[in-house]
C-alpha cells in the first residue's frame, strides 16, 4: 500500500447515509408492544442479567421510537424513520419469543412486520437529528436559516 504525501490532494470523505425505512405511528405502537411482550416473557423465563434481557427483547429501542414518533407528530409528518439495522432488534425479539413461549398473535404480528419492512423502499427522505432525535428532514425547514422551534409569541 502506497502512502500519500502531504502535497498530494485527497478526496474528501463523503457522508454516509444510513439505510432507513419510513414507518407509521401504528407500526411504532406495534413494535413497542412486541418489544414489551418479549421483555416480559424473557424476564419471566430467563435468569440472564437485565442488560442481556433488554438487548434480547429489543426494548432498548422503545424510548427512541417514542421520541421519533413524538417529534414527527409535533412536526405533523406521518413518516417516522427506522434504521434498517434496528430491524435486527425486532428479528431478535421475535426469535426470542419463539424460545420463551411468546403469545402466538404477537409472533405472527412480528413476522408480518419483518416481512413488510423487508419490502420497504430505503432512504426515501434525507435525515437529520433534531434535538438529538433522528427525523426525516423537511426540505422547507432545511433551506431556511431560522430556528426549527416554534415561536411562543
């Protein structure tokens, strides 16, 4: 491998856009139900530590989902971003529910979501972080130089 000399130009790093799908508030509610059920079942039937159970159930994602849904609601945007990597948490929760005697309806719902998410178009909109929360960027807001917080006057 050849080393670059100081005076040689280098290509700037291109920003990496994560794979994201758009989901609805209803789908977030379903995800939360699955994660909570998985957490409950795994907690009841496993002697694993709290961190392992939280990870295996996917419940680590719940607070982020609520924050994204809340921000989307405030901004009156119907779509909420879900990172494709986060779908793995749903898959883990569903697989663990099979092992830990999960409710059949919850399992079917989980598999339906996995199937639906697998067929979604990815990166439909640009992303941004607003107040530390992942959100779809609104083209109108992104081109303005003003604050994105509403005025109280």
